[in-house]
C-alpha cells in the first residue's frame, strides 16, 4: 500500500511519531499539498490521508490506483464524497476525537474575556504591581458567570460537554437543536428565545445549508446588549458583515472566535482588528491528546481496511 499524507504539518507537528504508519506500506509525508504540483507525487498512491487538503476530481483523476481516503477530522467537506462514491472509493473520517479539547477552548476564551488573565500577567511582569500603592488593582472590569445563562446552538457531544463546564460555574443552560432532547436541567428553546435570553451564545453545530450564516442581522439584533458570542465550530455559521456592524455599533459585548469563514483569512478580513473581537487561529481541536486520538483512529482504520472491516465510512 502506498500512503500519501497530504497536509500533515498541523496534525503531527513534532510531537506525534508517525512511524507506525510504515507497518501498512510505503509512506510519503507532505507538510502541505499543492494541487498545482500534483505531478510531483506518486500516481500509484492507494491511500490519501488529508486534514484540509482538497480531494476532488483532479486528485481522483491523477491517483488512478486510489482505494481509500481518510480525513483526519470530523468534517469531511474537503473531499468530493460523491465523486469518490462514483468511483467506489470509500471515505472515512475521525468523529468525536476533540470533544473535551474544543469545549475546553470555548471555556478558556470565555474565562479569558471575563478575567483577562493574560493582560494582568503582562502588567505584573512589566513591573506595574511592584509600583502599585495598593495590594490589588485591575486593568479591566472582572465579572463572574455564576447565575448567567448560556445558550448553546447544537447540543451534540461538544455542546453538551461545554454545557457541563458552564454548569460547574453556576450557569443556567438553554439550547437550540434539531429537536428537544429532553435534557434534565437544560431547557430546549427556539432560536429567537435563545438570542433574547442568553448572556453567552456558543455555537456547536455543523455547517450545513440550513445553518449557513445562522448568526445574521436578525439573530444578532435580538441578543442582549451585554451578551457574548462564542464560535469554536465553523466560521460560515456567522454572517461576517452582520457581526462586523454589530461589533462596531457596540450592540453586544464581545465575540470570541476560533474559526473564520476563510482560513487562513485575508489580512483585511472584516472581523480582524475590531474592538472586543477576540480571535484564535483554529486551535480548539489541536491539543496533543486530541491529535493522538486522531492518529490512533487512523491506524485503526488502515488496519480495518486491510482486514475488510473498515470503520467510520461516510459514503
């Protein structure tokens, strides 16, 4: 078996040993795949392993011996699944690998916003506390989340995990989902009610035609003036222009984003540089432990393919 890792830089970095892949065949490793240089790669490749690199008709036409596509993520929209199915090529993904990591990052963003740990640490390191006449000082208001309402859009694994973390802080949880899950202590509401009631709105739903730009002018206009929007899911869930206008108007307190609609974003992206918009570079998924889980599942899928019991097929 000839295996091509198309964009292994973010998954493996320097802390994941990829040598176990060699037990399955000849392995070629790329930090980043370029469709423009496809002729440089072995056309006899039988397995493509991608994270975000595109696998479409050009790749399928070039890799004529392709037998399997593995996506090292839950979302698999980087692969033309229909074209793969037409050619009898199974596509597999890695679900539920980063539940705790993503929920933890959402919590970290929320606590950083309310407590400004980094800002105050930098101040102390620069000597401000040593020069302060008082035993304590703040550079920004500090607030607590106890008694506040968290509204979750998408009560799947990650949404439920984050809800539990928020409940440990004393927050009340309401949620919007495709249906009422009858969850004890968590109230199912429609989107309008969630927008109007929540002090924090956190997005944990997939990007589909139904959820594309679900956070637009109408939703944002219903949010509380002091509310915070958190997105660790998909950038396309938010209408950029609507959120830009909302933040410029000061209609809500903050937007905490780990994802944008285009990644990497253009330098002039409408949400970069706005006051009270905090952005991290799509790192909620990237903990060492989560990446270890991904690699473990990839090895299991390769073993399953060889034995005829392929796991996590999406087509």
